[in-house]
């Protein structure tokens, strides 16, 4: 890879026009109502750019993994999802906080540590407040991750629906991510079994 194609902030990684970005509220902390949850990320890389990709969820004290997996990216850069599988051992307990991590190791890397790492928090709550509607109006939704996932899945099911696309644009704008509004919504990554 020629030197001009490398990211100055991550010298082992390919330079991209947009950085890796989590679709999260401004404080990187969201709530869910389900034992299973899904996170969405803008990933500017392809499988050819990355040697390993890992997603993990730990308990609040970061002493125990709730879930950890390696995955591969879709062939096209865009907005992808990573879901916690529904099983008793991966179950998130109501009222508790969990920390998630997303880590990438780029093709040019010569170390064992990740080149790119991001993290955030999630809390499972008992039920969705009745004041929340199907439409997300701002970044202040009480169940952010649930609402983002529901909207993204509706767009994937109805890609020509301009009202849904506008809701997505408004959602991204509400958390300062309007620059990602035109990026393709791709769907789930491929989890290694």
C-alpha cells in the first residue's frame, strides 16, 4: 500500500473519506428493552482492508464477557449491524449496564493490538416508555438502540420509502452524523460460527 493511501491517525489502515462511526447517541450510552440488541456502525472498510474484526460485550465492571465474536465485513463499505445472539448465556439482565467494544486490525498492521477500537454503553430496561412512538424525532429516545434498529430494518425492508429515508436522515442529523445520511445501509456483518 503506498504511503499516501494510509490514514495518518491509524498508519496501518487505509485512508478513508469518512471514519469508522458508531450510530449512537451523543453520550455513547443507549437503552434497550430486549435481551438481544443490535448496534449499527458506519464502516468505511472492506474485507480486503481488515485482517480481523471483533465485537464484544462485557459486564459493567469489565470482568466477564457476555458475548465475544469475530466477524467479516460485507464487500461494500457502508452502515452495518452487529447483533447479540439470543441465548441464555448472552442474555442482558434488566437494569444492568454493559460495555460494548468494536475492534479492527488492518492489513498493514504488524502488532497484535487493534488498530481501531471504539466502545460504548448499553442498559437493558424493563419496558419501552409509552411516550415513544414508532418515529424517532430526536437523539433523546429512551430506547435508542431499539429505535435505531427498528428504523434501519424498516428501511432495509422498504428501501424505496422516502418517508423512512427522511426519518433516517433526521435521526443521523440529531446526533451530528448527517454526513452519513447518504451512505448505504447494508445490514448484518457475517459472524464467524
